[in-house]
C-alpha cells in the first residue's frame, strides 16, 4: 500500500497538470483567468513542496 504522502503527491501533481492543460487549451485566455490559474498553481506547488519535504523527513 502506498504511503499517504505519495498518494497526496500524486493527487496534487494531477491537479497541477489539469490546470496546465486548461491554460494550454485556451486560445484566448484573459488576464484575470491567467492570474486565477497562477494563484491555483502557486498553492499546489506550495503543497507539493511541503509534501516532498515531509517525505524526506
């Protein structure tokens, strides 16, 4: 059985990839949308970083 941290890392990695796919699929993205997606990605990256640090401990 996978470690809970590994499962969480997979989940947030998938969430980040979904956001990137949304952004890349749009041909006419607005500045507001770009900012919103950027903020969501920042939160996900923060969580991934924290999980990686926890995994190493």
